[in-house]
C-alpha cells in the first residue's frame, strides 16, 4: 500500500512542477522553412508566431508570398503542439508518479 504522507508530499509539489513545465514548454521554439528557404516562421510553445523571415526574392509575387507565409506558420505551429505534453511528462516523471494507462496529457492543453 502506498505511503499516504509520501503521496501527499508529491501532490504538493505537483502544482509548481506543472507551472514550471508550462513555462518550459512556452520557452521552446520551432522554426519552419518553406519555399526553399524563401520564408521561415518561428513559433513558441504558447502557439504564438514570434518571428517571420522573408528573403527579398519572395517579394516579387504577392500571392506566392502569402501562401508561403501561411505554410511556414502552420508548419511551425504544428511542430510546437507536442511541447506541453513532453514537458508535463517530464515533470510527472520527476515526481515518480507514473501516468495511468491511456492517460493523454495532450487533451489537457
């Protein structure tokens, strides 16, 4: 039978661990390049686009540029989707608390 005092102690630290994990996920970034490097977008773990780079060669075709910007942003955001779950799994593992079978942290964020 698990020691209840030990379990309560672990739960007390859970709130801070979750906040730390949220901050860590938010600080991570992902960069996507499209159009052979004509456009790149960088997103953070809070699902925000924080930077877009456009090569001058892409400025000649407005329609193409718009499509490349959208594609770069979507790719960068897609790359960041797992950040929160990865950081939460690390935090829970640090507490020595295994996740129940089938528990999916991605549904919490």
